[in-house]
């Protein structure tokens, strides 16, 4: 290749400028969390608003009802903040923080479960175990699905380098927020019921968020690799 065949710097500049397109920067993770706070609070009050709060806890209201629901909602919003931070390239959440989030979520949900059972130890009616269990798995997931969908797609927009983790955090946030309201309307305090059904609903939304984030992110990475391969071959 002769020197005359080498493109000049001016040509490179023109090619670069011609490939640039305006990009609107995404809001900071904290600001995006605030954008979803109204939806998150609505999610936390949906089940009690539709079914009504359980009357056996009225003697402990509002501390054991809306007080703990508010505390659990704060946990859900904190998980959402971690998910939005994880979604930003270069700002991945450390494994220590992820472990802390998992342990704290588990301990808080277990603590609320056992505290509620001590206050009012209600059990599943005979021959209704399967019905109550399926209701407490399906309905919290149905209620939390819209929030999971919106939050996960907002996270994917930031082009996360670990979409599975970002999506899981968004889904877990939806699960915790949904359970924050569902626990007030579910009349069963028996830990075996709550841990197996409510807990599975939270994990199900976390898995759904992770799967959604990965599925939405794959085509973007494919286009990126194709464009990079085209530039390399050129």
C-alpha cells in the first residue's frame, strides 16, 4: 500500500463526525429510582386496597401493619437503586454489596414472618393448603409483574455489562414491594406457608427480571458485535 492510499486525517474526521448521532443522557440512578417511587408505593398498597387488610392485626396497627409494610417498601426501593446502579457500565455493584442485599432481604422477610406469626398465629385451613399456596404465589407475581417489567426495561436502557444481575435486582425489588402489601392482606401467618409461597413469588419475579434483561440485551450486543466486525473488516 502506497502512502497515497492511506486516508488522510481529514477523511477520518469526516467519517467519525458523519457517524455521530445525538444521544440524550440517561438520568442518574437515584433520579430514576425517584421516577418509580409512586409506582412502587402503589404496588405496596394494591393488595390491601383490593382485599382489605387482615383484621386480626388491628390491635397491633399501625406498627405491625403499615409500619412494617413501609419498612419493607424501603428495602424494595433500595434494591431498585442497586439494580439501576448495576445497569450503568463501570458502576457495577460489588459482590459484597450483592451478598449484603441478599442476606438483608432474607433476614428482613423472615423476621417479619415470624413477628407476624407471634402476634397472630393463623394457620391454613385443612384441605385448602394447595389453594392458598397457589394464590400466594401467583397473585403477588401478577401484581408485581408490571413494576418488574418497567424497572427492568429502564435498567436495560443503560446497557448493563451484567444484565442478568441488574434484571434480578429489579425483579427482586418488585417482589419485595408486592409482598409488602400482600402480607397485610394474606390471613395466613404460618411460617411454612409464608416462606414457601411468598418467598417463591419474590424469587420468581427476580428470575423473571433476570431473564427479561438478558433477552432484551442480547440483540443489542449482537448489533454491537456486528458493527464492530464490519469496522474491523473494513
